[in-house]
C-alpha cells in the first residue's frame, strides 16, 4: 500500500506554495513559542516550528528551477500565438532535449515518446482550449489502451473541467498546463508574444 498525503492537508498546500511561506510560518511559530512560554520550555516550544522549516526546504528544492510567474505568462502568450506546426516543433525539441525518442502520429495522441523502453502518448493539439472537457482525455486514454502504453500526457493551457480532472486522476494521465509548459520549454527560442 502506497501512502499519499491528503491533497488539501496543510503540508500539501504548503508544498505547493512558495517556499518562503513555510519558512515564515516556522519563524512565527518559533518566535511566538519563545515569547509566550516559560524560560524552561522556550527551546522546546521554538522547535515546534521545525516541521514548517522542513517543508520550506522541500518546497525550495522542488521550486529551484520553476519558472517565474512572468516567465509563465510570457510563455503562455507566445505559444497561444503559434500555429500547430510551430508548437509541435517546439514540443518535439523539448522532448528530445529531455532524452525522449519522439515520433509524431495522428489521432488522439500527437506524439509517442520513448525513453528507457517506456512509452508515453502525448495529446497536445488542443493546447489553446480555454477549458478541457472529458472527451479529449477519454480519447487519449483509449489510444493509450490500444497502444498498451504505460503513460499518457495531456497538454493544455486552459483548466480542466471537474469531470476531466477526476478522469485524469483516476487514469493517471499527467496534465501540463501553463507552468509545466513553461518549464518544459525553458531555454528554447520562443517567438515574441504579440503586442496587446
């Protein structure tokens, strides 16, 4: 049995938040305990902030290469302006740089990625959709089952409907939205976003 942290627990929320949030909580808890507890208990009380410090370190480690909000917005604007062939070319470059053998295909999946003998189907053609419903994910899952691929990835800048999010979680379909896409396209030459 694999143990998983509840998605909306305090520590899970802090892991998704900026690292300095947890560090600030650790300092506040430690300072409050130091100020309010009797002298004999101050050190022990101040250590109650330690779990938050650990969460801050884990979050900082995970976020060390995460793109800034400005970079995410810049990438979003740039890729929204692209036609499919240009966007597909960027994705192919990113996948190859990360060590995948890339094959383009037609249908529910646009790419088949292979690395270390493990295949992944990728659906990205609807990347500009404002919101993704259930149907594209069902199509991707059907293609994945037909290809007997262990992994699947859906790329879309918009959000997922509640039903689509539940389906993706149930079938372990990875979803890349703006932040993940900005991270994947790091270092690649993006066209300038059109002026507003």
